[in-house]
């Protein structure tokens, strides 16, 4: 059984938004970099306030660090979308933003594009997340096949997902 679909830039952006809201690993990574960034801002301003013997400057440093801590996650999301848009014509993005075919075979899930063909063994496929407009077939915690329901050009989405779930559940058993 197979399904053919096309990924667009908005599909990739929506997957990244889903990851920001739901992936423990992504949330942990953003928090860690946020703490380093905000802590560095506070440490730098605190050092300057120590040199100037100014408690007022230390309070300003704390306030600026708190603002940085609050705004940093929004900045990361904005930067990611901007970066995706800027790279949409790169060779890598051409291999992502293109026609895809997913094929269910006995020994794994095959993804084929005009640029490559990859095989994922069943023990590396899953979970499968169903959203209103998308299905995400995860290969690890941060990488997934993004199936936009509106962009399917061949095959039945629901039949494919049901067959895929069946294969994945048998591989887990």
C-alpha cells in the first residue's frame, strides 16, 4: 500500500509549531538555551554593576534578564520560521518540499522522492500523531514524515494510516 503527497513550506512550519508545543526534547532544548542566554545577560550586567558599585544597575540587569527569559521562546520560533523561509530554495529543502511517496512493505516503511529513497525499519516507526490537517509519522523524537491531508495526490489517507498503525503495532509486539 502506498500514498503520494506533496510537502509545502507551510507544512514544515506547522510541524515545527507542533514540535514547539508538544516535544519534551524541543522544550528542554529551548529552556536550556534560554537559561544560558538570560543568565549570561544577567551575569554580564551584574559584573558591570559590581565594577560600578551600583545596586540600581544590578536591578536593571535582573529586569532585562527577566524580559529576555520571557521573550526568548518567541524569538526562537520567529527565527526558525524565518530560517525555513530563507532556505526554501536550498538543495536540502528541495528534497523536503517536493512530491513524496510512502510505501508500506514487509520489512519497513519506504519514502521515495525524486532526490532519494529511504527505508525505515518498523521498530523505528511511530508514534503516529493525527491532527486536523496533518498526520505526523515519527521516526524519532524530532523527525517525522509530515502528511498534509489536503495535498494527497494518490491513495486514501485513512486507509494508509490504518495499515501503517497495524504494521507498527505488530512490530512493537
